[in-house]
C-alpha cells in the first residue's frame, strides 16, 4: 500500500497543480494497480475527485473541503468516519471510503489547488464599499 499511497499523493499534487493530462496518466496507472476486491471503489473515488475538479464543480466535497473552514477543521474526524465505514463488514465498495479517508489524511500535505488559489472573486464574493441605493 505504501507504493499506492505515493502514486495517489503524486496524482493529487499533479492534479491540483493544474497538470491535468499528467494527472490523468497517473490515474490510469493507479487503476491498473488496483485489482483486488478490497480495492473496489478506490478508483471510483479518485475519478470522482478528478472529475469534480476538472469540471469546476465548486459545490462538490473536494472543493468544499478546501474552501469551507468548518469542514477543514473536521478533516480528521471525517477521515476517521470514512475509515470506519470502509471497515464495516457489509460495506459495498470499501475502497471508496478508504480513498476519501486517505485524501483527507493527506490534505495538509497537498498544495492548495490552482483553481482555488487563482480563482478571482465572483460578484457574490465582492463586498461593495459604497453600495448603490
């Protein structure tokens, strides 16, 4: 699993640095390395993170965890809950929950996603100094 964790972390760093094509290639390598039943769902979670990020789904959990301070503060607790869910005996696709737990546990080691750090404030984010009457 250490080799997988290293590849997954590289995937996130590459994705969040804006190297989308390279991240896609790493994701395919990860998929090839996930081949047993206990890994079921792991790739699906990674692909979901990838898909939400490249499609600018600002309402997705992957964006919210970076932008919502209350979620950031709950990161460890959320990771534990995902890990518990993955270990339940009748959980379908435990790898899905393990992938989210892994993501949350390595979040503090990842760069701030380029789409967030470069995002210009929208009209909703702008506070007018002198509002129009």
